[in-house]
């Protein structure tokens, strides 16, 4: 737990009920995330009430935090989890040196057989991540050695290798979500503002920058100050949390 760069929380009712997992391991994991020394990803296994948990503002897997058990095709759910972990590992390692990424899996209330199964799943996930990034590295090397040709112009998208996704939360001084705040990036003056959702989350797709570069986030919300609020953000780091204060 102290040396892992990526920590997976396997969330279920058993996990929430485990005093050691919840109050000791998970809290330490979140401390390391706040320190910037680890990335924490909740993986929602089964339906449970985790909306008020300390990790509820982190970006969870699978897509839309839909519990794996609720998917009609659980293989599809695991594929979505793998894709999310692959993206996180690439951010941590700078890709493709995945073998240097250490992963810790935290799960509560599991039998020995279930623990062994999850260990196998984790091993397979990391193997898939490693092979996928090595393939991408090989393709990049082949492209670099190939004769240069004019590149086709394509629209920016989340899946484009030339763009990134930036996400975070806007909260008030009491750590409550601020809904409806308008978020933009100074380096993207033509973009439409993205509004925060009911849980304070914002997601900006198509950021035309690379990992390790800085952008400046701009947040506007009437009734709060500073207005506007601006902050530098390092692409590839953990989701940022922006704190505003309510105007008197």
C-alpha cells in the first residue's frame, strides 16, 4: 500500500462494512492520492450505498459507475474496467514502461477463493495493459521510422491521441458540491463552458495538450468568490478539486 502507484478499491457492501479496509487501508490510500504519490480508482462490483463515502468524488469504473454485477454482459464491464486502468497506468508511467507500475487491490469481506480470483483478475488486467501499451509503443516506433506523409485533419475527440480529457470537482468551503459552475480552459478560448453536475463534477474532452503539460482552468459561478477563479493544472495528474467560497 505504501509503494503502490495505483490503488484499486473493489467496492461492495462487504468493502464498506470492513473496518480495516474502509477506515485504515482506504483512508491511507486517499491520503496518498491527496499527496500526489498514488492514484486511487474505485471499481464498483455490486450495488451498495457509496455515494457519501470519502472516495465518492473519484472517477469510478466501469462507465458511469454502473456496478459490474448489473451489466448484462459482465465481460463487457471488465473490458471497460481494463480500458480505464490502462489509461490510468499510461498517465502514471508515461507509457509504455508499465512493468514499473505497482498496483494494490483493496477489497473487504472476501473468501480465500474470491481473493485468489481477484488476484488472478488483477494479474490479467495488468498483463492486458502491458501488452496493449507495448503494442502501441511498437506502432509508434514503426510510425516514427516510416516516411513522413501529410496527416489527415480530423475533429478533436476523447479517443484522439492528440487530445486528452480533464476532469475534476468544484466544491465550497464546507466541501459541498457546487452545481452549475462554468469551467473553461484559458488555452481553449473558443470552447463552450462546461457546467458542473449535481455532484460538482466537470469533464472537458478534447484538450489539445500532452501529458505533463500545464493548462489554466477558469471557473465562473455567481454567488461565489473569487469570481472568476483560475488555477494551473498539470495534465495527467489526479482529478483536481477546486474550492470556492460563498459570497456574503
